[in-house]
C-alpha cells in the first residue's frame, strides 16, 4: 500500500487564549487592589487597637477587668456593666427590628403592587441617611417622656435605646431582605402555585427558605449596626454604668454601652494612662464581637450553600 506524498496531515496551530484589553486589565487589578487594601486596613486597625489596648489586659487581672464595677476615678475598670448594657440594648433592638423588618420586606417583595414598592422602598432606604445624633435627640425629647409617663422611673432607659436602635437597623434589614426575596427565581413560586399551594404557603415554605442566606446577612448587618452605634445610645440610655436589677426590669433601667463609654470618656483621659488603654481594650472587645458575628453569618450562609450543592448533586 502506497501513500500519496502530496497529501500531508494538516498542521494545527496552537490556540491562543483570549486577549485581555488594557481597560479590562486595569479594572481587574483595581478591583484586586481594592479587596487587598480592605484586608490591610482592617488588619492595621486591629494592630493599632492591640498596641493601645493590650496593656490593659496585661496590667489589670482579668477578674478585675471583667468585674461588676466601672469607676475610673478609683482605677476600677470592670467591663461587665458595659457588656451587659450593650447586650440588653442590642437584644431589645433585634427583638423589635427583625420581625418588623422581615414582615415589611415580605410585604414589599411578595404582596405590595409594583407602584407601592417603587415608592416605599426608596423612602425606607432614605431613613438610613438620617444622622444618628438627630435620632438620639428625637428619642431624648419625644420618646423618653412617653416611656417615663408610662410608668418608668426615668425615660432614659435601655428600652428607649432599643427602640432607637431598632429604628436605625430597620432600613438595612428591610432593604437587604427584600433584595434576597426578589432574587428568588419566579419558577419557584410558579411551581408551588401549580401544585395547589396558596400564596402564604408559597411565601413561607418556598420563598423564605430559598432566600434564607440573604435574610441572615440582613439580620447580621442589622445587629452590627446596633452594636456599633454610639451617639444615639449615649443620649437616650441614661449612661449609668450599673448592672440593672431583675426586680426593677432589665429594659426599664438606665444602662451604659461600650461604644458610649469610649465616646464619653476618651476626651478626658491622658494618652498612655491605664484608663486610656482600657478604653482601647473596650475597642478590642467590640472588634472581637463584630468579627464573631460576621463569622457566624458566614458559616450559616456557607452551610446553606453546601446543603444546596449537595442536594443538586
């Protein structure tokens, strides 16, 4: 058998990868630089807090540092009243804001007509632009007298702060939760309705579970907003560094939060003093709490994503 020498096998040219335009390369690297700079900035902030607040954890025994009395004049720096005050105000704000925010998001995303959604959602998002000092002033002038007239010994209580923080957290919870509901594919709703489910059954059993990751993020961001607020809670919670007694009501007694303590006392201390270092130590505690909340949200969302992937496989 002879072969024709004139017939040769075709030479396959190497396939070139897609060419990256200069503009795309620039944008890609700017995005990468922005992400890396965020990590670097957070790390530098934490290192600065450790440098300034670390001596408080070294010079003060932990038993006294987390004691039940905060009285800097006598060098008594017990953080427990501040932790309890922050916890009470934050829990109260979450209890008020989360149900109300989710109900509002469900109404906007699943029930309200389009014209109502286009009007209400921008108005709700505009609430996030109101300065916290204005809300604190309104809480002090308007809300505190109402609570005092309702039977409380004073209107400047943890409950007053919880209401103000709930109001400040609502725009975040509503907006992000509604976006998460809107992102659920329409086929999910159509499939549920096709097999005979009612609108409320579709929302409860199909839409909300599908949007759970986004809703969890919304709630965690709302909690972070409540924990990190300073001026409003400093104006309406009474600034009493005491642990409220159960007999007098946890939510209807004056408290002081960690953020309010830093804002109220930082301008009165000498740099390098033990009081100064302790205030930065409070900042470290706040940083750790915020990091723990974000990590918890990431684990919840990651677990949900892993379950979905496993179900598809």
